C-alpha cells in the first residue's frame, strides 16, 4: 500500500516499504510490488 502526501498543492506517493516518493500512484504501486524494503541503490 502506498501513502499519499500533499506538498504545496501536489500529491506525491510514498512506498511504505522503503520510503521512495513517486509522482504517480501507479508508479508507486508498481515500485512497491518489486520493492525489497531497503533504500534503492541510487539513493546512496
């Protein structure tokens, strides 16, 4: 399940497993299906 966050009149969607924030709910849901629960390698 993804969490919606409102920032300056824009809704962002956060993966509840790793915290990655995405612009669309569909992208967040697809990401979360494959998420291992840790930070993505590109966050390092």
